[in-house]
C-alpha cells in the first residue's frame, strides 16, 4: 500500500510542477522517481501486466 501512496504523491507533485510551468530540468527527476516507484509497486503486486508496463517505462526512460 505504501508503494501506491508514493506513486500517487509523486503524480500530484508532477501535476503541481506542470501547473506552475516547470521546465524539463525540474520534471525529469520527478518522472525518473515515478518510474522507480511504479516499478517497486509492480514488483510488490507481482502482476505480470504491471511488471511489463513498468519495464517498458524504464526502458523508454533509458532511451531518453
């Protein structure tokens, strides 16, 4: 349950930054942490679809 709360809190921070007009340098670290937290959540839930989605996000983030 903590993983879910962390992901939701991170999404709220990202949304607040976007509303404030934050640029990429401010958003990128938050997005990276979102991927990390979502991956932890997927691993804890042991849901194959969630794991695949987290892996795809991590892979996409590595190519950015």
